[in-house]
C-alpha cells in the first residue's frame, strides 16, 4: 500500500496539477497541428499503431467515454462527499458526467449528419462508380460499398475532451485529505487509473494525428473537443445553475476533509 501511495502522490504532483490543467488545451492543439503536418508532409509507413484492430484502439479508444465515465463516477462522488459532506452537492457535481455524455452524444451525431450530407456511396475506394440507391454511410457499408464524405475525426474530438475533463477533476486531490484508510486506498487506485487513461488518450490522439484523416478533419474534431471543455469548465460551470467546478475550498461540514 505504501508503494501505491507513492505512485499516486507522484502522479498528483507531476501530472494532476494546476500547470497541467491550465496548459493542456494548448498542448493538445499543438499535437493535433504538428501531427497533422507530419502526416501531410512526411507520411509514416504502416505499423501496428495505424492498424484499427490494435489493442489500445479496440479495447480503450473505441469506448473511451465509457472508460472515462466509469473512473470519474466514483472519483467525483468520493472527493465531493469528503469535501462537502453533502449528498446534494455530490449529485450536483456528478451532473458534469451527464453533461459530458450529452456533449459526446450530440457531437457524434453531428459528425454523422455532416458525413452523410457531404458524401456518396461508391463500389470501392478505387472503382469510383456511384451507387445512388444508398443515401447514408451505414446502408452503403452494409451493402459492401465505400462511403466518401467529410469524416470529422471522432477520436480527435473525444480523446482531448476526455483528457481535459480528467485533468480538471483530478486537481481536487490537492485539497482533500482522506482520513479513512479505505478512502485513501480507493482514491489512490482511481488516481492511477485516471493517469493511465490520460496517457492512453494522449498517445492514441497523437497516433490519430500522424496516421488518420486529413488535416481539416482532425483540426475540426480537436476544436470540437476543446470547445466542449472550454464552454463547460471555463464558462458555464462558473455560474450557479450548473454542476459547478470541483471543490477548491472547504465548507463547515467538510472542514475535516481538507488539508491546509
């Protein structure tokens, strides 16, 4: 358990800190820009990383919101309760996950609508004979065709959004002291789990930038992800009628839960 505590403490100091939280959006935008330029100017040879069936893509990236939701749910609930000792405050903060789900669902649907509206179905990627009987990507693919439309990168949208959300939520551990041993152990496990997700999301975001989609599709996807974070955590969550930001100060009920 001491080793677990040591690793979790290092993660909090080196990754889940105010500096990372404040500058992560610029860093992710830079990765998208430079990676996209690299793909356009100096294409890399095929490798395991641009195989869509690689382990990280199949078991993590394709369900990235599910993993993020699964780890943040107990993390937000525990930190909020220790900080406030108020169940209504806990449920209010958990609303951030509902908002995140709505952003993920809405943006994904928008991307699908845009791709269907701008595309057409062909026999294959090489033999460009139009198949007008298929008006959307799903029916085209099911019939064995190839759909060519403006495909905004869903990975470029969701991976930055998940990363920024985790960084915003994880900083709260610098303010909360967990006095019960089970709370300490659980928060340390969750901290390491969230750190692992951040590493995978950033790494696979970089792989997306250097291997997949075209320049505009990736930059537009990244813009959606950063905008989703900015509108919520930097604007809306500052207002009273919102899930609010993670606790940064103590209340009378939660005074014992905070370090000084």
